[in-house]
C-alpha cells in the first residue's frame, strides 16, 4: 500500500482526506521496473494509469530501426501521473513508455479510476487539470517547432549561432524536457479565449 504522505503530493489526490487517500491506496497496484523495461507500447489498450513512485519513466515514439535507443519525448518523475488519457477516451496508447532507471509505478485500473471520477467532483477536476497540462505542453512544443520552421522558411539558418540554438533545443527536447526548451517569444496568446 502506498504511503498517504507520498500520495498527497500527487496532484490528483492532494485535496482528498487521509481516509479517502487510504481507500485509493488500496486500489493501487505497485510494479517494480528495471532500467529499460517497457511499461506500455504505442498501440496497447489503455486500461490503467500510472503514478511514478520512484525513478524516472520516459515517453517515447518507437523506432523499429533503433529499438531501445529512441529519444524521450517527456520524462515523468516521482509524483507524476501518466497514462490517464487512454483510460478516459478508450483509445490505444499514443506513445510508448519505459523506465530510464530502476523505477516503481503505482497502477490504477480503469474501473477504479472511473469510480473515483464519478464519485468525487474534486478528483474529476484534478484529472481535468492534468489533461490541461498535457494540452499546454503539446501546444508549447508545437509553437516551438513553428518558431524553428518559421526561421528556416525566412532563410535565417545559415550561421553557426542558429545551428547551435537548434542543437541545444533538440538536445533539451530529446532529454524529455521540451517544456524547458522554449525559445524567447514563442509563446502565443490567443485573444479569442477569455477568462471571464
């Protein structure tokens, strides 16, 4: 059973009472993983979500020409949640995941996840916040790609400084930290969205 203090640090559970967290912890199934072990593959049925309890788990796009050497798209660390999108929309996994180092994850199956969402509006809102984070991450990444494509189409790519910038950005992204790789001025504000 996972520790209540540990689970309270997970954004999905930080608003819940200790009693509720104990109840949830009993539904979590621990899984120990060796470095390099695959948690799930792209295309698998998504019937569980995972909480990283220790170690690091990377999301990656499989490359049949370089199995096991693919670059990370994002790295999940202790208290991070992954895999919830597939159990919400019943779609196959959109990427693969593997342990970068010895890791332990806590699995919550779809039945228990749906019971929690249906029975606790605050939990449901926490799930929505997590999905919003995924959307924002993807949007920022696409904005960043647009930034580099724009510079290339304007012919701003024939110097060493540009090459070094792209190299640094690609290295940061391949380290699983695309959210830390944004170049200045690439954040786009959508004025059609209001906060009122």
